C-alpha cells in the first residue's frame, strides 16, 4: 500500500503499483490518490517497470523430491498456481508415467487447464472425510505451490488436518517459486518418460435423455463447449456434472471460486471476457450465490461481453443447508431453514437478466437446455439461461 504525495509522483507510483501486483504468484497492490491529484498537473507518463520473475526452486529441493520418488513409496504431487497450465501438467504427467505418483490439485484451484490432449489432474474432494479417504495410503506428499489439504470448516468429530499422520511432506516449490520449471527439472532428475500419463482423449458425450439435472446438464455443456473456452465455476452443488467429462472435451481453462466463498462467479466471468475477448466464457452459477453480484450482468450487457451465464435454479442455498446439517446445529427450526430457502418469492432469472439488458431464457428439460446452450455457443454476446434443476 502506498499514498501518492502529489500529482507529480502519480505516474511513477502507478508503475510501482503495477510491478508490485505482478509479484509472483500475483497479489493486490493498493495506491491511494489524494483528491487534488485528479486536477493538478503532472510532468509526464512513467515507463513500465520490469515484470518480477518468479524465484527458482533450489537444487536441493529437486534432489530431495527425486530421491523420494525413487524410493517406491506411494507419492502424491499436489499442484497449485501456474503449474496447473499445460506445460506444468505435461511435466507432472511425465513424472507420473515413470514413478506412478498421483497428480492432484486443490478442490478450488484458481486456474487449471483441462480437456483433450492435456494431462488430467485429480481434484481433492470438498468434504473433510472425503479428503481423508482421498489421501489414504499416501506416504509422501510433494507440494508444488500448494499447502497440505485441510477441511474448509471446523466440524465436530471430523478431522481438520486431512493428510495421513505418518505422511512425509516435501516442498518442491513454494508459491513464490516457479512450479512449472521445478516440475520440468524434477522430470529430468527422475529420467521421466517423454510421454506423459493420464492424457485426456477427445470424446464428446452426446446429448442425454432423461430429466434435467446437474449430471445431464453437465453432459450438454460438455457436448457443445467450444475449444479455448473459459469456465468460471461457481455451480457449487449443481454445477459439478461437467467435471465428469472435463478430461475428454474441448481444451478449456477452468476458474474456480475462492475457497468456501460465494458470489464471485459472474464478476470473474466478466473479467475473463474483458481479458480474452476472442474466447467464449461460460459461467456456471447457483441461484443463491448469484444474488450477491448479479449487477455484473449489466456490465456484460454494457460492454457486449461474450459470456453465457448458466443459473442452476434449485431454489435453495443447498450448500449452506448441507453445512448447517454437518456443523452439529441439532434440529434447526423453520425460521432457520427459511433463511436458506429461495421460494418466498421465487427468483425469476429471466426477468432479472432481461432487466439488465442480457438476453435470457429458461430451460426445464434436457431438450430445451441443449437447444438454448447450443445456440449460445454459436452466437456472440451476453446470454443467460436459467437451468431449472
């Protein structure tokens, strides 16, 4: 954080703020401008400062991880950050092909490149007991820009630390270090195969029959998602269907929500469309969380952004109902349950979106959703589909 002393320093201070924000792996820089800097004269624009480079993991860390992989112990490589892009995953896949190590990422990794031709990575489950089961038998955990997995919330009689107690933890690369380069160096150190393991094979699932639900909706999305798309995912309880097909559909970037927070899906999709105007952006969103930031739809209309927002309307804060049951609250009364219910009155997302200038429709069957989503993928501009599940 910095405060400019006068209009004469704003340009240089701005350049420093940009440089600070780009400090690997990325951070927030705050520049405070006194009001008079808006009208007082400045001298000139400031040149851009060099982009900070990430630190390089030490040779000792690479040697230690290579030795661990050669030991034959059951090993998981947990990856976060830029190493979840294609190059980092390719190196991890090569390591897996030679050593048998599992490749995993956090439940909500900020960005992961997925799809056919890319190395598939296992996602850590959401609930604590599921994480424990997922990690069961892991003797060594190699971290690449990540931390050991813990539960999102504290629960009575459920673990918070989810890594086996006797598991050896090694840091190949810390968050401020280049995880991709570290994985490539580790692949060389273990004389990894040239061909990676777990590469997704192109295979579209087709349009399903049956009722419209999270699984069939995910199958439709997988069928029609174009190559190079960006998915902003805050589908929560209803948006997981597409993950089943993530490794075999068109290559795409997946942007997850931040931990247990809700409300960022539509703004993140908006930002992605501004940053990548030539790519289709699809936002998966629950109806409860979308109410936090629905005004971003107006921005999409105002800027003609190519975002298709899918609102999974189950008329409930379903994830909060689950958490309420798991936290040991006993038997909540009707007033408590009513706080997590979206029926009184029901939200009308077609009208909400239309009122902000976004073309909108409602799908209550697989056939309706398939037709509407296919149309949205063929045409540009903001679109919203209320998917009633």
